[in-house]
């Protein structure tokens, strides 16, 4: 019988790619969701859906019995009224760690965030989002569950939020860049992110020291300044038939911050804007080691994202 893995947040951007990748590997992924629309997305990706009301639901506990591993993606990047980091990122992860231990569905694989290790050292990684990701990691470490923790930079590929927003801006003829655009990111292809999560689930890397854990930065092969990323993205979007005659409008960081606090800067709440401006990069070698091959080049990751979107007539 095919190995079963449980995936929380399975109808999200990464989750959908992960479900499809698991099916391609001959696994039986069960996508944990909380709505009929979520279940439909998992089924469309080829997986089986399990709808639960909460991440501590008995149905999830039962489904994890006999599963090979759990990949926990269900977290949030900003708070909204009634939806807190504490409830989703921290308590949710605590529940999943407990379920993984009790059911033996390990390793537990979670997606944290690149930059959490610099909390308190850099202003843009010192916010409640990064704190909650740090707390989620600590829930996993304290529980003692064998785990692989990935810390992603931006994950790029068909359906990602950054590419969708940039394509929209390019079509409008104006791309706004807060500040000088020299802050860096290190985008990783969603195909590599999905494959890494599966590799970690099926063949976990050695834990470190006396822990039961391994932490791996999930960053692509090329650190790049955001301003330069916009240009690279536009070149590829144009090559794939998207409108990309545009001007860059620089706006002061303080003005972007003001708009983020006032309700959203181009859709980004303050913690989300911090993720863009945080200037976090990493050594990508451990990720390539895990995959046993070079990482997908940045241009390939962008091309996959822009090729997915229907071209305007
Ligand atoms: N994408 C990136 O560039 C990036 C970068 C750094 C870290 N990460 C981390 O990687 C993981 C996956 O990211 P993503 O881009 O795939 O996120 P996403 O598209 O926003 O998906 C989030 C998923 O979590 C689920 N979820 C949210 N709140 C929940 C709750 N209270 N209970 C159960 N499920 C809940 C969502 O379900 P609903 O649809 O029902 O809301 C959705 O399936 C997240 O932990 C994220 O923080 C992503």
C-alpha cells in the first residue's frame, strides 16, 4: 500500500504543489482542509481531502494513525480580527506536534520563516509574525517530536502571491518599489520547496547534536535585491507574452509603512511588508544537499510562475 502522508494547509499555495508532487511520487497524500472549497482544491491536485474544524480535531488524530509523516503548512502571515498568530501558528503547531508524537506519524515537517533566527537583531524580522514562527518552532522542539523545520524565503511558482501582484502591477504600467529596492530576497522554486518537504518526510536528514531536529533554510540559489528582481521578473513576463512596459516608482519606506498600518500597502499588512523589506538571505547548500542536486535557477522559478498565468489578449 502506498505511503500515506498528512498535509495541513493543503489547499494553500505550497500545499497544492506538495499534494501534486506527492501523487507523482506514488504517495497517498491526505490534505487537511477546513472548507468544501479547500477540499475541492486538494482533489483537483490529486489528493484525498480531510475536512476538520480545528487542527486538534479527533478526525485528524485518527487519520494520522499509520501515516508515514505529517507536513504542517497551516499557518498565517498576518493577523485579522479573530484570527491570531497565537491561535493558528502557535497553538495549531502545538496540537500537530502532539498528534505526530501520539500517532508516530513522524517526522513532522513544518514551514517556519527565513529570518526567525534574527529576531531581536534586525528591525524587520522583529515583529509578531516572526515571533510566532519562532514560538511555533519552539513548540516543535520542546515536544521532542522528530522534526525537520524549513525556513523559507519567498516561494515562487504557479499561483504565488508575489508573482500575481507583480504581473498585475506590470500590466498597469507602474511598479512601486519601497525605498531604494536594495534589500534582498532569495526566492526558491515551489517545485523545490515541495520536493524538499517530501524528501524530509520520507528520508529525513540527520538531526543535529542531541536534538531530534534539523533546521534547513529554504532559499533558492541566488540572493537578489528586490529592485533587480522586479527587472528580471519583467523580462521573463515579457518573454512569456505578458504586458511589461512599465516605470518603477520609488516611494519612501516610511510612506509604505504608513499605508500598511492604515489598512494595507498594496495588499500587504505591516508584518507582510516587513517580509519584503527584511533583507534575509541564506546558505542554500544544505537544501541542495537534501535534494541531492542543484536547485532550480531563479529564472526557471519565475518562468514557471509567469507561464501559468493566462496572457491578456
Ligand atoms: N509562500 C511563501 O513565500 C512563504 C514564505 C515563508 C513562509 N511560508 C510558510 O509556508 C507555509 C505555506 O505557505 P503558503 O504560501 O502555502 O500559505 P497559504 O497559501 O496562505 O496557505 C495557508 C494554508 O493554511 C490554512 N490555514 C490558515 N489558517 C488555518 C487554521 N486556523 N486552521 C487550519 N488551516 C489554516 C489555509 O486554509 P484556508 O484556505 O482554509 O484559509 C491554507 O490552506 C505557511 O506556514 C507559510 O507561513 C510561506
